[in-house]
């Protein structure tokens, strides 16, 4: 079964600085999708960035970028120029294919709580 | 366009009762998935519906069930509530599997 590990339960960053959140996963699939979701106190899971495994180029969305190392099964999220609004729980997720059901589901890591210090 | 809407936002039920949660997906999205979020277990997949059919189910007891209507709105039902069912229940809709998922704000269920 696929697993997703986020080894940093909590992290903090100074406003305007850069922070990197770690994520590793275990899979035997060769083609898959990885996601980072943000969950602020409002509880809604917000998609931050998505990476397709067959694309070697790292995904970037404004201040958010990933370092995708397929061989190492690592998918870290870098947040540049951190803002107070970035404070939230961040979840790494792997899109798992259930061959029996013929459909996909997300497997999440336990999350990293990011605090931004003014 | 409107996002994923979950109702109610908060719910308090007594052990042994049953509860129904509702999810209205983004217009045009035919896939609706449900997840349970607890501090101990994190986010766990419950089930997924596509075109009114349950296509996939996670490892949860039969007390957890759901359905999807022709307008893609989905409901999940939990019968014979237990204290351990207290959780945030999140619904996510998708246009297609490769496009990712849009989540609602969840329903916070407390069982007393």
C-alpha cells in the first residue's frame, strides 16, 4: 500500500523568509500525481500545487514550488517570501489508483503545522 | 463559480443515533469523494461516487454509507454513532481524476 510521510509535525518561519516542508512517499507505480494541500483554520483544504510524476520539471505556482526527486520518492514544498496568510496545516498527498475499483483516491500524510512569525 | 458546499458545518449527536451529511459539488463535477479527518488517524478515504454509483470504498465499517443523486449532490450517513466517529468530514469533488480535487469546508461532527 502506498504511504505518505511528513516528518516535520511543526515548523515556523519568519515573515518574508523561505521555508521547505518535507514529504516522502512509497509506491511501486511509475505514473502518479502528487499534491500539496493547505488547510487554514477555516478547515477547507486548498490545493497549493500539483506534480505529475512523468514530468521531470518541478511544478511552480507563484511563491510555491516543489523539489520532486522521483528516484528518492521525495516531494518537498518550498514557500518563498512567507506571508502571515501562509500559516496553516500543510498536507502532502499521493493519488492512489485502486485497480479493483477502477478509480483514484488520495492518500495523505499526517501534515505539517506551519507558523509564520511577524 | 460556487465551490463545494457542505452542510451542516457543525453537528452534535448522541451515541447510538444516526446522522446524514450533505455535499454539493462544483457544477459539472461528477465525482464526489468523502474523507474523515481526526487528530489521531489523520485524513482517511471513506468512499467515492461517480454518476450515482459508488466506485470506491475505504476501510470503514458498514455503518458508514453514502449515495449520490442525479444532480451529483452526495450524502453520507453514519448509523449507530460511536464516540470515535467524532471527526471533521470533508467532501471533495472532481471533474476528472487528473484534474485534482476541490474540497469543501467540512462538517464537524461531535458524538457525545
